[in-house]
């Protein structure tokens, strides 16, 4: 208002202009929902990775045996399982293919008879412990190896070992984040 307006007694109202239009409040509820889901997913994955590579105190793990201890203490029946053949015993006798373990009862029976023969010849020597050593190709599906273990346990083998190679960088190959 200026001086003349005051003398005349008129009051003029001053208008205030807003520089920005009214903005509705931003709703972040859906954003928080998405972030919560992502957070739960990440926590679950991280905790699962920790379980995969850590030793649990209340669990009994299977043992392994070295070649030297095996040679001095046990009598071994080796089973070599390739993708296309099964070889049994120290003589590497051909007994069919891994696929025969699931479909051919005659082949299963012959394998069972051979394992019985080997087991009974080991049991006669009370100083030795009968062991079944399974050497399987890493690309062989587990169900064929499981069938061979079933045949071994049905025979009476209580000690069944799997031949493996120790890779010095196994942890890095299994979980690259664990080695950093």
C-alpha cells in the first residue's frame, strides 16, 4: 500500500502468487514394499550361502580315508562307473552300462552276485574290513551312483567310499565371494 491509499482509507489486499503449483504428497508405500521384498531376498540368499560352506557343530559329517590307510586296514572292492560302462573288481570286469542299473534286472542280478562273491571272500579274513570304493565320472547322474550304493549295502558293505580328487582351489570354484 502506498501513502495515498492510507489517506483515503482504502485498504488494498496484496496478492501472493505461488511460484509452484500444488503438488500432491508423494506416496512411497509401494517403494517401501519393493525395498522390503528385495531386502528379505538378499538376507535369505546370504544366510543360505553361509550355511553351505560352514561346519555345523551338532552334525556328524561322513569321514574319508586316504589311499595309504585304505591299503593297510581294508580290503577293497572297486567299482568304476563311466558314462558308458561299469567295471567291477581289481580286474575291471565289464558289467554293462549305468543305464542297466535301472532297467535290466539280469544285469543288476549279475552285479549283485559279483559283489556277494567279493564280500564273502573278504569277510573270511577277519583282519580286514570290507569296503566298496565307487569311482564315478563327475558327469554321471547321481541316481545311477545311488543304485550302485543300494546294491552294495544290500550285499552287506557297511563302508562305502567315493573316490575324489582334492582341488586346491575348490572353495573359489564353489563360491568365489568366500575367498575375498
